[in-house]
């Protein structure tokens, strides 16, 4: 999931404004009315899936279900969950027969958190994304047209050519793209000067990117950068990261959770609570154990979610593989929004790779995501100039995968890093405790380069 402010998204101004008005209203409605809204949309999706999607036709028949059996949100539990493996195996039969009328776009999940899976979303769901971000950023005071900065590595790859640029400014959408591949102590003044020149009000990025930039800027006391809010998403935001980012940028961090499949959206309000956006999707939290322990007021769950907007390939009761702790008793928020609250989110965690020229590369798992044919991968830095990459591939040509993977990793780390690839099974890479799985692991002490707190992951 990503707010990309693509110009083509503005091709639906009427649809955007209509949905924005609805979404603004929804957040203040009672639970009863919100659930009515969810149920209405859910029943449309279920009826469509039953009529037009072969996978669901078979599934419903096998389980003796018809759309009329889904009379409440709770009835959704009658439908068996869809896992990422099932999605991969049943890709074709999950496509609606009338898919063309929804102008589908093919996207892919990450290959680092359970195996890469392709899926379709309706093109018009870009409107949903846009409106969701507009509303959740609005909780931090953002107004459309406010200048914001965004940390990005992808638009500045390959590093050896585009990576030398520090920023790009897009005046039309008032976005300042900052190159995260250049985060290094020697470049602190460059970043300070860019902030001084463009004066963005908000900053968006992955928690690891934001944290590394904060570590570098923290060395420049009196840098004077003062933002209204920082938006983090895409990885688990750790407490020490939040503390430093808030201190360095003199503002709050508003963290959010979502994924490419566009079935779930959770974001923080100004009170610091994580609200589930109920008009975006139906989100279930499935406990790992019914026995949460005596006296426990929180329980660890897996997020299972259903899109309310995707007709090309409806994902119903989709197991995200991501974890959240929820309160056993409902908690009300001082912000007065009725969207339910999640206690904490536990998704992807990855280490930072340090290059031989002492740049901090965060989110290197993107290189795995970009390489077709990888089912699961893990990048291990065992020396300052060496990465060992463990990959499980599909039935395709391994040599082709290896060459593409090396090229994709070098686009981030540069040409001085040695890269060794080892082919292993998905099970071996996952290990026994998959919940602790990290897609990027660093065995190199970065303490001397970026400060001591970097190694607490
Ligand atoms: Zn709130």
C-alpha cells in the first residue's frame, strides 16, 4: 500500500470528492451504522464472488453456503479463510469472469514475508487509497496541497547512476522526494540544507528510513528542522525509533499499517491510538490461543481481512500473516472516533545494511520483491563488504533469478558489495519460529558508524 499521488489518480476527481465526503462522515458514526455500511458492501462483494468468481463458487458449494447465509458481519466466519498459498495456487480461478469491466491492475505482495503472491485490484481502488490517506493524514493536520517530503530509495536506483541525486521536487503535488540511499553521517548537512530550502511540513517514510535519517540529523544540533508530523508505514515502528524520530523532528509520529492487497487499513490518531478504518475493509483479529492467560488484557492475533472494494479478484477472509495485539475489552478513544482500537501492530522487522562506504541501506528486502521467481528470501550481511542471500525459487531458471537478484541488490548497495546466493527450501529459510523471521539480518556491528541504538531491533 502506498500513497503515490499519481497524476492519473486525479482522473477521478468526482469519485474522489464523493468518497472523501463519505469517509469524513463515517469516522464519526456509531458502531451500529458503521457495521450496517460494512454489511451492505460485504453482501455486494459476496454476491459478486458467488456469481462471477469460480474459486468462490466451488468454495460456497463445498461448504453448503449461498450469499443469503451472510446476514451479519459475524456470518463471514462461515467462509473458510484464503491464505497466500491458496491465492498463489488458485490465481486464475480467483479472477472474476467479468474482470474486464473493472480495469484490473496486477500487483504483487512482498517475497520476504511469506512468499511472493500476485493478485489483481480494480484500477478505481486508487481512489480508495487516495481518500484513505487523505483522511488519515488529516488526523495529523495535513490538508491537500500541503508540502510534504518522502524518503524513498526506489526512485533513486540504480545507485551508481541515479543514486547520486539527493532529492527531486514535484511542484504539482508539492512532494519532495528525498533519497534514502544517501543516508550517511557525512551527508547530514546536505539533508539539513534540503529541509531548510524546501520547508516541508510533513515527512513520510519507512520506520527504518526515518530512524536512520533521525540518527544522522541528531548529530547536527540546532538543525532547526521542525515538522508538523511524521508519517511512518511499511514496517513495524519500534519504540526507540519513534522516540528518536519525534525528538529530532519536534513532532509526533503517526504510524499506519496496510498492505498492497488493499484489504485492511489501520492508522494512528492524534491521541496515539491505532484505529481500524472500518469503511475500508472488514478486519478480523484471530487469536493464536483462546486462552489468553489470567489477568491479561491484550491478546496476540493474526489480521484476517476482507476487501470491500475489489471486484476483479475479491479477497475474502484473507490471512495477512501480520500480527496485532488487541484489547480484550473495547477501549474508547479521546478523539471520539468510533473506529475500533488495536493495542499494537507487529508486522515486518528488518535490519539495516551498512555499505563499505558507510551508507545505511534500509528496506533492502525491496530487492527481493523486485526479483520475479523468488518464493521467499533472506539477506544476511556477514561482513561489511559481503551479503549472503538465501532464496527459495519457483520452478523457473535459477541462473536467471540469481543474475536478476544480484543486479537488483546492487542497485541499492552499489558495486563494491560482494553477493553470494544460496538456494534453500522455503521451510529452511523460514525456520521454526516464523513469527521472528527477519527478511534482512545484519551481523555487522554498525554501532561505531551510526550510534548504539541502531542494533536494538
Ligand atoms: Zn483516536
